C-alpha cells in the first residue's frame, strides 16, 4: 500500500511578506484560485493514493481547518506536527514513522505543482525493484544570463536565461520503508536532510532510479517571483480540477 507524505510545515520565507499571514501551501493558484494544497490532494486522489500524511508546523491551523479529515476530497488525512527544535526533511519524516508504518511513500514538497502521472511512476518504481525513485525533468532554465569569456576577458557570447540540458531533481520521490533504517542512524534532535544525508547513500548502494517522463508539467512555486509569474490558466487546464 502507498501513502502520500506531504511536507507542508515550512515558513515560506522566500514568499514573505505574504506568508506572514498565509501558509505557503494555502496560497491561491489557478483561474479558480484554489489553495496549492487542494490541487495536490485532488491529484493524489485521482491516482488512487487516498491515504495522505501532512507534516505540518507553521500555521498548521490553516491547513487542518481547511482540509479537516480529507473526506470532502475522498482522502483520509493524518496530520503529524514537527517536534520542536531543528527540522529537516529527514527529521520530519522520521518523526512520522509511526503514522507511516511499513508503507511505501510518495514524498511531495507542497510548494510544487505537477501533473505527473503517479500511477505510471509507481509502476515504473515497482518494475525496477529499488529503494527509491526520483522524478527528474531534463532542462533547467536559469533566471540569469550567462557569458562566455576568452583569456583576455573579451565576452565572446552572451545567453539570456539559457536552459541547461541537465536532469533536475523535482523533489518528488517514491521511497520504500527501508529508509527508516537509515534515518534511525542519525540523532533525531538534529536536522537530517533527505537529499544531503540519505539519497547519496542510496546512490552508493545502487538503490535509486529516475523516472523521466518527457511531457510532465512541474513548477516550483516557492518564491514571490515564481508565484507572480504563474500561468494560472495552464494550471487549471493541466490539473483538471
């Protein structure tokens, strides 16, 4: 059985001053101005993942008051508050071990919006038999221009906000419960980061594969600049709410 684990406890510092008043996952998007998190919940349910665990902290009351037990969307939502002290993605996940149990997890950072096909991604994961699968997209558009410079400091070419042909980790992954064996080796009172502390170990053990669909829509909405530039009509079209 698969459970969705949604990270939604961050303070959203890159979206201040808006997030002084609104939890970032509750920011309205799309033509109908629904909360980011509602699009995410509906997408999980659409792919048959109805058990959702929300890792909450900052302004958790806004999330819990809106979604309650999730039944309005056909979901079953459990809330796990972060413990006081240092909080990292691995720390928050370890704190939710009891709620997750021995279930497979789809890890989701809730300031991301995507139409990735979870059904196909889960099938891909199962067929490879590894501990983890990350969603990776090719091509990252820089938000600055780049220059090529010769030995005399003459600029020989200039590229405005080029797209770099590398695979980007979207922050969305499927993890097997073996991850808790690795997390338990760390001090739970310290900040444990999945990408920094755990994923390199999975790579070394050859237990991580990448799901790389060519047509997936993926957008990180974690800053004021990105939020202001959202194509709300496209979000409503692709997310099919």
